[in-house]
């Protein structure tokens, strides 16, 4: 179920959550994880930038640079994100998918296109090439884009008890460009990106997400069952050593 250009398909399921600041994607990711675990699935919750110790160190530098540091340039932002993504993909996402887990990721490549491509106006072709290099062509099978008006999202974010990061403090025009970028990406890839009205209450949004994901899981179960019942019996194979 994982879409890839250069890697072989993995047995797990890769789902990303996207949206502007304050869209509620982090909350909805946690709620979906709880729902899926209740169904008996193995679920990995992760985020970008971040997900591994090295990538989390990059996240800290990206979102909370030292007060006396010079401003990050737009290309530097892009390079930092891709460096973290390379670590994240190689050391967490791909191994988890290979073991059959459902990986839920808070932001992925669509955020890079929306924030650095549309928000910072970095050349999008360049970003796409950088992303292919960082990921080896790995894409989420499903992206849940939580959308709501920019002012509403920023108001929610300002009311959050967590400290604001440097992106939260960007001007309204920046966040407006980011939202437009997300919506254009959704128009371009309707088969992968599902648009969700995040202005609804959290319970309504959670129910919609659960329905969408359950619909994606049913075909996976049918394929797994068909393969299991149609495979002829074979002599026991030599037991492989567990990966370290």
C-alpha cells in the first residue's frame, strides 16, 4: 500500500497528516492511533522534522534556533528538512513499514512544498528533486489534509499552551500562501490527498478520519487473506535470525 518509485512496495501503511498551523493534525493523529490500536494494529506515531534522535536535533535547530543566531535562509531551511527526512526515512519509517506497521506521520513532503515552496517561494522543481533524493521516492499511501481558514488556525495556535515557534510568528501573508499551497497540492493529487474540514469539532473530524482510514484498510485485509488462503503449503523454512 506504500507508493514508491524506486523502492519495492512495503507491507505496511504510511499515512501523513498535513495542514496549516492550528489545524489540529497532531491531535487527530493521536486519536487515530488510539483507534487503530484498538483494532489490533501495530501503529508508529512520528513527526517531521523529527522522528529519530538526529532528526529531532535538526527539528530543534529548525524551529528554535539560538537567540543570537543569524536568520535561517530559505535554502537552509530546505536543506535542514531534507537532512532530517533522510534520517527519518532510513532509520524509522522504512523499517517500520517492512515489519507491517501503520506509520502515522505529523507532516511530510507536502509540508515542505507548502511552507518552503509556496511560503518561502523556493523553486518547487528543486524541492521535488531534493525530496526524491532524501526519500528514495517513498510517498505516503494516504495524506489527510486538515484545512481551515488561516486566521482561525492562528487563533487556535495562539491559545495553545505550547510555546510558539518561529514559523508561528510569520506574517499572515506567509500562512495564506502556505494554505494555498496545500489546497493546490490536494487538487493535483486527489487520489492520495483527502481534504478534511478542520473547522468542525474534534469529534466530528475524528469520526471522518476513522471512516476514511477504515476504508483503506479493508482492501489490505482482503488481499492479505486471499494470499494466505491461495498459497500452497510448503515445507518449513529454516528459521531466520531476528534483525538487530
